[in-house]
């Protein structure tokens, strides 16, 4: 059965935890745009190159369980509308990991989503993007995981999706329809920088996996690359070059700053899965690679979506003596919640702090988007993004274990509407049901709804067939008339 797009469980919770990142700065990629990079390297050098590549692909994010999980030992819950998909152990453990994989087995797993035993992986592991990885880069990754990662003899939980999505062999049909199993080929009409950016965005860093909308079968929509898509409880925005819907109004330096730090005052702050990508991967890329990504995005085909104006173009600061200084009895629930939970950091004016530790809420992509998903998710799940020695933190107001009061769905809707009306896109209205949907992991897809009908449909069909068989056995027989 075709896979229903999985999304990282961090969409709901992992943005409140910081990981220990093992990799040093100053990463240099051996991106093959012609020659066989890495072939003359010693094994040790090849493994080091693979370590850099593993940082770019952000393997640690999904293959390390939260709350003290061992690196690359799997067990990280990846939520999908069908249930939880657990990441596998990719250490060189011969019992529970990939210690018995040959380089050919390894390449087949990351490029085609097929394990050594022939079992199909779900594309929660983005092999549709990794299919484009060059042979030298696959060899380097293999060397790193076999030589640079200690084996961990731990079995992660097994994935158990409901029927019919538990039939992994059906992924062969999905792959035949949607997997482009061709290696990246540089475009001779592009500069070396743009080719490098294309390889990073489309393959290594797999930006397209989250930022491209999906069709009914949960495959990336052709012709809509990077124009935005739902990622569980979050929304990965349009990052095409469109000046209204995308990043066309950003300078290249602003894009590089955002990729490296997750923070561009007056525009955007990374949260949810993007905060993880910055924390675990992007902050460690070299400036050349970040510049290449930014250049490629700036050169991408512009795609206009639902935005009426740029996401960071909404809102102004409130006067200090405005709504929040009214008598408590005259304040709406949203205003009271903002005053009690938000104003101490973001200020009554919405201007945040001068040092940028707490961002302004006006001219902010989270409050000025065409959908309120990321605003709701940030309130519910909080933010915890560490870059270098700096940590950006916002408590989770929708989690029972939060150090702050837990807000109900209606409370989150009320404070969201207050923020939108005073600082963001005033054309949006958030309902308690909107909040409940985000809290539960995002809206189910049409394919999930159809899949939920599969088992009842088969049971009903079986019952009808059984009744027909019984009727055929026990129905009255007409005897021939005597004659």
C-alpha cells in the first residue's frame, strides 16, 4: 500500500529538547559534479568525509531517540497519520544494526529504500532525495557508519502500522510510480555554485522533502517543488524565489544567516523541524555551502501560492499604553492570556527584546503567514534551538509537563487571534478545532481516510461473500414436477 507521508515526531515535541551534536564546524563537502571525489582518499579520510556528509543529511535527527537515546541507534518515533514509524538502528551492530551490510546493500537502502533482507522502507527515510547521491558520497557515508560510529547492540521498537499500510511490499508499486532512481547530474548551463546548491537542496539536505506539497498518493507534486507543504503539526513554507509567497524578497545574506543561525530579526525564527535542521545540521555547513543553497533558492522558479503579501510584511508595534493596560474586566481572554503568558518576553508592544533574544511578533513570518499553523504549533510545543553557545527558548504552553500553565485549545485559539489581530495577519481566525488538529499532529490526508476504510470494506465484502455462499448451500431447491 502506498506510504502516507510520515513526519518527524519532533513536529509535536522534539523542538523542546536539544541534542548533543557530535560534529565540528568547518565542514567541506566532496560534492561530485564531475570527477570521482574521494576515490584517492585513505579509508580514514573517507570516513571523515562521510561524517561531514552525514551532518548534511542530518541522519542524527531521526536515528537518535530523544531523552538520552544512543547516537544512530534508532527508536525515534516518526509520526504519520497512520501511526508511529520508528527509525532503525544504523550503527554497525551486526545484531540490530547494519553491521552485515555491504556497500551495495547500504547504497540500495539509502537510494531505493530496500533493506538487506529485501524489506521495503517507508519514505519517512527520504530515500527519494538520497537517490541522487553520487557513488563517491555513498562510499564515504558507508565508510563513516562502518568505521566512525560505534556499534550499539540495542533493538529499536518495531513499526506496526494498521492494515493495509503494514503491507510493506506494496511500496514496490509506489516506488515504480514515484521514485526517480537517477544520480544527480550537473547542469552545464548553471554555475558551479548553483550545481552545488541543487545537489544540497534536492539530495543531501533534502529540503524538497518538507517544502514540496504532496499529491493524493503522498508523492511530491511535480512542478510545485519548494512551494510549501504540511509537515505534521507544522508547515514548511514556500521557499521558491517568488517575492510575495517565497523568499524572493530576502537578500542572499539573510538566507545564509537564517540557515546558519535560524534567526533573522524582522523576518523569521526557525522552530519545529526547521529548528532541528539548523541545530543538528545546517549550522555546521561551510559558508560556501550555505551560500550555494541560498543562491539556488534565489534562482529557483517562482511559484505564487495563497499569500496576499510577504509573510514578514504584516503588523506594527502597539503603543505601550494600548490594549494591555485596560482594566482587567475590559480585556478579552486573548488579551489576558497574552498579558500573563507572552508580554513578559515579547513585550506588551510585541517588539520583543532589543538584543533579539525574544523576537518581535510583527513583521514575523510565523504571524504573517497565510495559515496560522506555525503560530499555533509554536505556542503548543515551544521552541528550543541551540546554535553554538546560544539557545533560543520558548516554553510549551500546550504540554502537560511544561513549566508554565497548560492552555486549552480555546485558550490557544484566543491568544493566537489576539496576536494575529494586533501583530500579524488580521485576515485569519483560529478556532479551537484548528488548535486540536495541530495538537494531534496535523490534518489527516485523503489517503489516510481511504486507508481507514480498507479493513471495514474488506470485512463487509467478506460478510457479503459468506452470505452468498451460505445462501447457495442452503437455498431451497426446486424439484422437477412428476410427469
